[in-house]
C-alpha cells in the first residue's frame, strides 16, 4: 500500500529528529566518560589526605574579584593563592 506524501514527510522528520537526539546523546556521553569527575565524598577524602580543611568566611565583593583575577594566573589556583597571602599576612 502506497503512503501519502504527508506521511512520508512525517516519517522523514521523525528519522531526522531521532538521529539528532542520538548524536547529541553520544557526544555528551563521550565527553562525560572522557572527563571523570570526582563526587564530593572522593574529593573530601583527597582533601583530607592533603591536610586541607574547609573554611568559609564572608569577604568584600571587590576583594573577591581581585582574588579571582590573581588566582587565574596562580599555579595552584585560589587555594594556593589564599594560603600564600594568609601566611604572608600572619608572618608580618
């Protein structure tokens, strides 16, 4: 039995939509598999092994933006920068 022209076009559209969904699902699936992320528990264990302790405080917004810009170029990131700055401040 021959299909109508509209039915053929609907089938083409469905095939195209399914192909697009699968291609994005594969792409994101591969990216997630290639870059393993640690969950919070594993990250906490690694931090504890390094002797790191979480320390929360409230800072001025301008100070935070300056810290972020300096941390972008610091080799150890924000944690290393803050360790360095606080040690210098406590020593002087």
